């Protein structure tokens, strides 16, 4: 096997692991809740620890790749990912699992940046680079799209631990292939690591997420929540000031004046306010609310993610014909239509299963139509010298908005359930019951349980519909395709 083939195989294995750790974990959340006696907030942190850590690392890895070399950092990140996956599988309680997930997310973010660097630098011919990126995209998409059915299959054949443990041997193989095939490199003029900027933005995002998730808990007072929220806002304001004053900003906000970049960024926000965070809560509703078994739930969730594997090539071709300024808003509206169809079918016994399947397919199709044009436009609309920074800014914005909206959707779910249970209990007991029901625990009479989950999930879906439609309209207005379809501007 040639070195380039070994490098590509290593990169593809890492991409598959990264995708699986996003889409296969939601399927096992109801099982985790039952087996390790976790609370609803624990389930949110199991997902968000990965996302928040990934967000933080993404902002630093570009500089570290230049300083220490893509080969060394890639092998290190893959090895740490494998060890963290092993720790996740061996975790005996929610706290250990959350910590291991954070390490997994940090190493996963480093893997992701290194993958792109390896493909860009090691495959120098345009044709072979295109083939390498195409294969990488297919494998990454397969990890995301097939994650639910793979997670369900592992649960059926073994136990939830193997959803994590399976990555240890895969990571070991990827390290061997990378050691043999990836070319070593480093840049003599590596940029300076913006430690202050990373700390400020990470603090702001973590603080806001913490307040949204932990704020409703009985052990957090409104004063404490208010103080953390204020500190988070101050940290974000300080981050913006630090970036504007920096000679080498991690995020150059002047690129927001480029219509193509800003329109694509709104497209990213639309997906991360609707499709992706919903994936975390959909398995809970499908299993606890609809009463489907693990196999049936996995099949339904496959309808949600599988289009993200097959539709992107169509979305890319349509974007070339229709202009990204039209294609991205249209794709977002298709996501909204899918979520709206799910909303309409909730509470109708004869329609809920076919309606949810159809809504999942439609939402997944919208994601597939949107994702590739967003990625291509965000980097293609800025000058080449700033493409790397723009790519990092786009990825950081994606992960940040995802982390926040996982928390927001969870809060909305609990509030909807609380509204439905207001006649059953009150005060702290009501909040505790709502948290339990949100995690799929039947702590109230069966009729009240299903009615509460229906209302809570309806609220979540309407939030997703409203958010993605607002993003679609805003993206369309920013792109202004009626002006001739120009998405790139000099600044």
C-alpha cells in the first residue's frame, strides 16, 4: 500500500469515528439513563461535553498543527480519542462518562482539523486531492448517517459500552496507518496561539450553556444563575474586543461584511438551531413517547440521518445552477417543513409513525441540500489568504451554536412538560417530575406521561421550525440573490 493510500485510510477511519460519536450516542441515551441512573441534565452534558470541548480545541489546533506538525498531532489526537473512548466504555457513572466525553471531544476536534490539513497538503495534484476529499466526505457522511442504526445494532448484539469501546481498536489501526503513511511537516513561521481569546470564548460558551442546563435545577438559585450569565456575557464582550485589537485575530470579524460568508454562516446557524440538536432528543421521544422498541427506533432515526449521506451531491449540483443564495435558504425551509410535519402528527395515534418517518426524511433531505453549499460558500467567498481563518470561524460557530441549542432545546422540552404536568404537581416536585419525564422516566400516570412528552416535544419542534425559518429568511436577505448572485466581495 502506498504512503498516500495509508494516509487516506487513516484520515477516513478518524472521520468515521468522529461522525459516529455524534450520531450513534443519542440512540443509547435512554439506555444510559436507565442503567447508570443519570438525570436529564446528565444526558445533556454527555452530549454537550463532547461539543464544548471540540469547540474549544478547534480554535487552537490550526496554530498547533503549524507548530508541531500535522503527523505528530494527528497521531496524538487519534491515540487520545481511542483512550477516551475506552474510558467512556468503562465509565460506571455519569460524572466519569461526562469527563471522558470531554476528552473525547477535545481530541476529536484536533483530529478533524488535522484530517483537513493532511488531505490538503499531502495530496498535491488537484485530481487526486479531489478524489481524496470526496472519499473522506463519503466516509464522514456515512459515520453521521449510519450512526443511529450502528448504535442500535451494537445495543442489540452487545451492550451500550461497545458503542464507545469499538473505537479503541479502530483508533489503534488509524495510528499505525498514519505513522506509516502521513508525511511529517511543520511551519517555521507558525502563528501565535491566542490563549486569551480561546479562554474568553470557551468561558462564555460554557457559562451560557451551564446556566441553561443547570439553571432549572433546585440546587441553583436565580442569583447564582444571574451572576454566571453576566460573567458569560462579559467574557464574550471581552473576546470580541480582544479579537479586534489583536494583530493576528483568531476570528477576523471584518469577513462578516462579505455577503457570501455571512449568508453561509446564517445557514450554519439554521442547521444548528434545528436539525442537529433535535437529534439528541428525538430518540427519547421515539422510545419513551411513541413506545417503539430499540430496533424500530433505530430504523426511524435512520430516516432522519440517512439522507445526509445521499443528498449532498444533489445539493452541490443544485447550488451551481440555482446559486447558493437561493439553495441555502431553500434547504433550510425544507428542514423546517420536515419538523413542521412531525409537529402536526404528534398526538394522532394513526399518523404519528408514518408522519414522523416522512418528517425525518424531509428534514434530513433539507440538511443534505444545505450542508455542502454552506461549507463551500463559507470558504469560497473569502480571499484565499483568509480561507483558513474563515473555515475555522465557520466550524467554531457551528459547534458553539450546536452546544448552546442542545441546552436550549432541553430547557424548552422541560418547560413544555412542566406546563402539561402543572395540574399533577407543583413547585420543586413539579420541576423534578418534569426533568424525570424529559429523560423518559414514567414517574407520573401513563396518560399524563405521554401527554406531557407530546406537549414538550411539540414545543421543541416549534422552536426548531421558527428558528430555521428565521435563519432561512435572514440568509436570503443577506445573500440578496436578486442582485446578480455575487456572494464574494472584497473588503
